[in-house]
C-alpha cells in the first residue's frame, strides 16, 4: 500500500513521497520531493520549500528505492501539507506531459499567464508558518 509519508534520512534530508515499505525491506518512493524549512530571523517566520529530490530532467521515471537503513524516521504530513504536496505533484505531472509532447519553448508559450503564475507560486517560499 502506498501512502504519502515524510522520510527523515540519516543525511538530515526530509523527503516527502508516495512510499511503500514492508518491514525488513527497502522503501520504494514515487514522486519524491525534498522538503526544507527555512527560518527568517528578520520576520520570525518559517518558510516551507519543496523541490525535486531526484534529477527529473535526466531520468525516465520519478521513482527510486531508498535503503531501509538510510531512513531514521517516517512521519505523516498534516492535511494542509499533504494537499500542498499533491497539488504540486499534479501540476508538475501536467507540465511534464505537455513538455514531453512538445518542445519546451512551445509548451511555455501555450501556458496561460494564470497557469504560469500558479506553477511559480508552488515554489515560492511561504511565510507565517503557513503552507502555500
């Protein structure tokens, strides 16, 4: 069974992904995204940032296996962060389908300004302890 989980790796990285794991086996992850939380000393707010964890521009599928001994802890994302992650994955998948069928420049020209804004907003840091 696949569930969205946050994996804390022994490297200190946090990765959110659709994950499947059986005890004694490695973790199979699909659509992994690195999660970073930055603290802004000037405003006293936290910013949640997500980015691809795998080099998606050079691999066939956005999935991999993480060795079981590389995972320190697993956590369930709260409902707001789960929605944020699922929305980001959905929009990135739509963009990938579009760009795989067309030249990247043509694909960008065909996106409406609202679609481009929505996509860019996915990667803007968010403040005030809110998830974008």
